[in-house]
C-alpha cells in the first residue's frame, strides 16, 4: 500500500469531542470517523487491525473445537420473548416493527439465537458437548457512549456459546476457554490483561469472569490483592473488616444540632467514623418503595451487591416529607413499617454504635443492634477499599485499580435452554436441559484499548502481531532519483518475500512524513534518504525507539523480515 493512495487524512489536532487519548489518536491517525453518537466508520488501517484480531480469535476458537456460525443481526422479538428478555431488558435493546407490524430487535447479544440454532440439531446426548461461535455486528443503544471504540452503540464482537450435559463438563470447558482467552490477549500484545471475578448481570448464570486491561482511564474498578493475586470486579468483591467489639454502653439520645454527615457527627462526638452506623437511602425502581442500608460509617454501599440481594433495580432516594424519615438523622429505631432495612456485615460484632435518632438534630450513642433493635440478618453490601483485608489470604493488601473490560466468560447454566424449551434425550432416554457457557470479546474495543495503553504523545505503537502493516517505508526526498529507485526496489522486494509494507512515496518534508508515520503507528520503520544512502545504508528503526540499525540496501528486505520474525517471537514467548 502506498500512502499517496491511502484514504483518510492525518491531523495535527483531534476534535474537541475526543475524550481519551486512544480516541484522539485514532481519529488523528486516519483510523476512524464518527458517523453519529457511538457510531463509527473504519478506514483501512483500522480494518486491517481488526481483521488480524479476528484471525487470532478464529484460530484460538478453532483450537478448542469451536464451530464458526453466523446469527442474524435482526431477530424476531418473539425469540427474545421466549427467554423473557424482551420484557426485562431496558431501552438498551432496540425494538422496532417491520413492515408487517411484527416485533423485531437488533441483537445486542445472541444467546437466544444460539439456542434457536442448536435446539433442533442437538436432541441426543451423543451430540454433546459442542461450542458454536461467531464474529458479528451487534447493537446496544448505549446511553453513555464514550472513548471512541471503547464504548459504542454498534460494535463487532466474537461471541461463543457452549452446550453441555453436566456442570462438571461445563466447568472443565470453561477452564479451557479461560486459558484460550489468556492466549488471545497475549497474541494481540495486550500484556496487562487480568481476569477478575464479575457480576453476571443481565446474562445470568452462577460464575463469570471479566478480562480487564489495566489502565487509569478504565471505567471498571478492580479489587486486587498484591500478595496472593486475588482479583475481582468491585461490583462483586467481598468487603472484609475487623471490628473492635468495645464495651456495651447505655443507649443515650444526644443533641447534635446541624450535624448531619458522618464526618460532622463523629467529630462533634469525639469518635471515629468506624464507631458510627451510616444510613444510605435507595428506592426500588418498580414502585419507589424506600430501602435503607445501614453500613459502618467509613464504608460505602456497593449498589450492584445491593441489587443482587434485593433482586430488584434501585436508585438513590429522593427524600420527601411523607416518607417518615428525617434526612441526616436516620437510624434503625422508629422507622416506618413499609421500609426495607438492610444491615451490612460491617456492623456485626460492634457493641456500641452512634446512629441517627430519627429526630431532627438528635443522634443515639451506645446503640447495640441486638439489644436495641433485635436479631438481624447481616448481608454483604459494602464496597471493598484500598488497604482492606483480602478474602483469600487475610492480609491488609487490597489495592484498587481501573480497567477496561475487553472480554468476558459466563457459566450460564440452564437459564436459556429451560426458558426456550431446548432439551435432549440422555443415555437413559430421559429429557434434560443442556447447560450453557458464554464467551465474548469485543474486537473494536480490544483494538482501541491496546492503543490506549500502547502509545506515546505522537501516536499509537501497535504490537507487531496486530499492526496494520509490519514495516513503514519512508522515502525522504523522493524527487531524488537514487532515493526513489532504492525505495521502489525495497517496496517490491518486501512485498515479494511476504512482508506487509506501507510505502510513503509522497514528495513531502521529512517532518510531515515522520509525523504521519508516528500517527499510523507501524512498529518498524525503514528510511531511505540522501543522508542514509551517502553512508551506503538504509535505516531500520523501531517505532518505540528500542533499536536503530543501518542495513545494506541490497540485503535490507531480508534482514527486515528477520527482525519482524524476532519481534513476533518475543510476543509468542509470552504465550503459555
């Protein structure tokens, strides 16, 4: 490919709506163009990268006996009504009617389509286990598109679905997929990806993991133990605390004028925040009924864990006079009967707490939950925190990091096969429901995420295994006959021996040429110029400046190919 023919321009600055570096660099580098909110067209360089990622995905899925299939993007709403997700998923699922008035949906995921494809073709236990996968366009009417390809509405995804006759078989295959994902990310050059326990969310299922690429701009919060390697998404991470029981004190109502926050109350009474019982208010989305969570004063509520406990969606409460609570002075005693009360495990074992008195400008001291309220069931709804106790090794070694989710795997169980009536005859001639697993990787998101962690201020630095081209050939002063002849010959020779090369054959200044080369981000650069030819050489250098070599123009193509093979081998050495 010659740069003079390449569609797409390189820009010095990015549009103001580019919110993160990868988005800015990929727009400036001529990788993509915005069509609308969360919608992008891809130019050739981006398409070459995604094609390489897709090839890696296919190779690794085929290695574990995956069968590539293709599901439709548009599906009848009736298919989603079978699983009941047509009604339970919100506006993220785009619903519409076709010209015949039939309910249709744009696929945001394809569990229903997978069951539909397999249920008539796998009616005997002899067909099991099997895995089907696709690489397909999906659409999610995302309310908060951000970061270019990091979070879009339309996206390309590899999704796979496995079917099994026992949980043991699913668990074994789940582990196989887990390691296949590790190989995929290593082959793509994404070395800082970690797997964490996660919440299954709308997918359902018992066990799930997310593969997170660590970066400060990630929208997911990760809980990691630096001692034993425990890793979890904040949404499901255990919050382990050590409480000092303390003395049992007399329950006393104390005047605390205008002291509403935990910080204000604890300071006013000369106590620590760990000695307080904080009230956090929510309302159920369905009926606006009030939910009050009581948690230790120094901790925060994990809303995902709360939703899972309540089995209901909630939102922060808007306190009104008819609720029967006094904002800033809420405690467990004397609350209205129609309130759902949740006690977090962080309060367990503390003999005397400070809490609201449910009266304006008053708090209670010496509050003992069992004595003054009664027997309660403690549940875990608090957020883990930096320096907290690891639930595995028990050390105060928890750290909090940020990450981008680039892949996920779920043990779905029979959620979809039961609801959609997929059954098979087992060895005893009895009907059983197959057990499913689900495995996804976003192609465009992975590309953008790698750009986010592999770049400098000048542009992307693509790993050699997914780079749009392997060598960027720069002819400085192409109006010089010797430069042009040497560069043209090298271009043809590199192509002949199978090297992917982009050739900048434009008559532009060295500054413009190198700036564009930086923005394109090819990992190896070959430079032909009057200066290099004066010393009888062409220059071979790395985009990341890790090497710089002078090569004989007659043998440069072969030597460059050897260097590329060396770079590929360095990545492959990281693969188990």
